[in-house]
C-alpha cells in the first residue's frame, strides 16, 4: 500500500513512528504543508521560520529530494493530493497546540468518512497528556507529583526506533512548491549571526546530543545555571521541530549513565524533559494557557503600559547588564540561557510591571525554540500566575543574580562589550562604580551604556504593592 506521510513537527527519519508505519506498509509520498491559514495570532515567529527553512532542507536531503512542499490549508490540500494520486492511506505524528488538535480531528473525521485510512502516532511526547491523571481522574497542577507520581509510575516511555533504511517512494507529485517559494527566510539579514550558532536538522540534533552527553551531562545540575558556559544540551529547537524525539534523548542519557537514576545530574536532566512534558500537559488540559492567566486571581493585576520600557527591554537597553546581555543573546542567536530567561522575565513583569503576554510575544518571535507550550507555561511561571509558579512576591534581584551566576562577568562582557573593561566588582552594577573606575573602563553611564531605566529597590516595592492589590 502507498501511504501519504504528513511531516509536521517531526522533521526526522529516526524514531519517527508515523514514518516507520508508512515504511512497513509499502511506498511513501512524504509531504510538508506550511499551514498559515488557521494559526490566528499564533502564526510562526521570524526566528522559527528561519529554522524551519533549514530544517526542511535537511529533511528533504535525507529523503533524497522526495519531500513535497505545500502552503495553505491541509483540510483542502490533503484531500486534493489523495484524489489526484489515488492514495488511500494517511499517517502523521500528533501535534498538541489547541488549533492543531482541532484541525487534525476535523481532517481525520473527514478522511474516515471518505473511507481513507488515517492514523496518528505519538512522536513527540514521552507520555500522552490524557494518560497521566490524579486518582480522581483530574489533571495534576503541580509539577513534582505530576512527574514523580504520575509520569514515572506509568509504563516506561517507548524505546526509540531506528530509521527506515531504504524507503520506496511513490511517483512524484508535481503540483507542489519549492522550499524557496515558502519564503520563510526574513528580508533583513539579522539571522546571519544565528547561522553560526546552529545546525538545524536531524544531524545537528544528534551532534548536540552527543556533545552534551560527552561534555556536560556530568556536572549538569550545577553548570546548567551558568550562562557563560555550554552546560546544557541546546536541544530545545531540535525538540520543537521534532528533529530528535524526547525518547531518543531520554534513553541516550540513561545509557550514558548506565541507567543509574541515583546520579543527580542525570535525574535533573531527565526532570527537565519532564518540565517539557508538563508544559504540553498544561496546554492540553488548559488550552487557553497562551492568552489567559492560569490563576484567575491575576486577571485584575494592575499591569502598567510603557512602550518606552518595553522597547528598552526588547533591545537590551535597560541599563541592567545581565538583562541586557540576555536580550541581546536572544536577538543575536535566537536563544537565551534558561537562567537568564528567568531573570529577564522577572525584570519585565515585576520591575517594569509589564504584562507577561508582552514578553511571551517577543520571545515567540525571536526564539528559535519558540514553543507554545513551553513559552506560555514558563512565562506564567515567571509571572506567578501559572500552575506551580514561582510566587509573585519572590522577586529576583538582577544584580545579585548576575553576581551569583555570572561571577566573572564573562556572559555580560560577551553580549555587552561596552562593559568588558569594568572590574567584576561593578560589571553587574556599573552605575555604582566610582568615577575613576568608570573612566578607566571607558564607560559613561547614559552615553556608552544606558542608565538603569528603573530603580531596582523602588520598582521592587512597587511590584509588591501591586501584588497586594490582588492578594
Ligand atoms: P536543557 O537544560 O538541556 O534541557 C533539556 C530540554 O528540556 C530542553 O531542550 C527543553 O526541551 C526542556 N526544558 C528544559 N527546561 C524547561 C522548562 N523550564 N520548561 C519546559 N521545557 C524545558 N523552552 C522552549 O523549548 N521553548 C520556549 O519557547 C521557551 N520559552 C521560555 C520562556 C521563559 C520565560 C522561560 C523562563 C523558559 C522558557 N523555556 C522555553 C524553557 C527553557 O528555558 C528552555 O527549554 C531551555 O533553556 C532550552 O535549552 P536547552 O535545550 O539547552 O535545555
């Protein structure tokens, strides 16, 4: 039998359950549809599009040029292909954004009504969100019981499958687009710096995994907090686009430590994969997570509107070095270290009192790993309104955070080179440096580097007062 293999967020050959199924049935017609018709406000951001372009290119190469590309509404494109080719079987791996679930359900129903076999598989989560429930059959809201009592008590995650070696392709279908016709690459060349940091595609994912297992897994629990070193896997964009499955990562990490889950580094790393699952779980059970406070109490929060402050934050010009370094890392590389994401997030929603949704939107556009589940859940976590969130009144002091996690100021120097001659005593608070020190470091506050846009102490108090209003 010939199968239409619909690639989506599973842009890989290895451990791809839908592809494996299609392969076992006979010939394959592989397709990708860039669906910008039903996304609404969640249309793909610019950095993600850059990534997708390269990822599709890599996938096409690994399919010997047989990937067929389309743009538009899959609800009309798929039936058209089936009609023209006579194919009677469609497979895909599931996606979990609410609009995708709705769309895919409609497609499946329509296909089945027309006697087409339509099958979906789990290719991107370790545990299906509907499988992990509390004893009373309601979803968990707190991470630790969700992960330890819910997930880890389930049967072991599926073992990864190898890639099908010799795929037989169906006759090519002409009525499709070239990759360039999708116009995914942005007009401005800001992405040139991103090219030096990433290798989108299955091979890039495999490289990052092996480097991580060799150099960083041992030590992960501590090094994962240091933004100047590569102490984490940098697998998030690869995971988002499905160039690697969480199952491959899970079992490779277990193998690297001979299954010793008492190893604190391994345990911490696996639990981060657990946080990824938890985000998808929350989005599945609370589909409005991207736009609505998980905790209703925050609906009356007195957010402030300040275009100037928002812009300074977005451009890495707040005058708070660790915040600026993070925002510039994001702009230059499409990525930001997790510790710094928490710091810049806290600064936006607490010191600047700007609604977390503004931060969510900016990240959505700039991150190569922009992921509706992880981004919304994490922003809500930072803002205090999410499930199992950091309490609002726990406000990060960005100077102390910088001094603790970027002790030598290496990270700040890298992304704010105008501060690189500041002695480490002042690099996280250059405005406090005596005049002679600033002169020697060639820093003129308000000129070569901005003065802080808010007073940290006063804005902290203002945040606490705002919180009191909804408490
Ligand atoms: P590692 O430390 O190597 O972790 C391995 C994998 O676990 C990651 O690739 C990721 O898939 C997952 N993971 C780790 N931490 C988290 C977490 N807190 N929540 C969910 N999954 C996690 N992650 C995204 O993938 N997409 C986003 O859009 C996103 N937005 C974020 C926004 C904010 C405000 C914050 C605080 C965090 C956000 N994160 C997001 C989570 C986290 O910062 C990244 O997943 C992580 O930095 C990716 O780097 P890594 O692959 O080296 O992670």
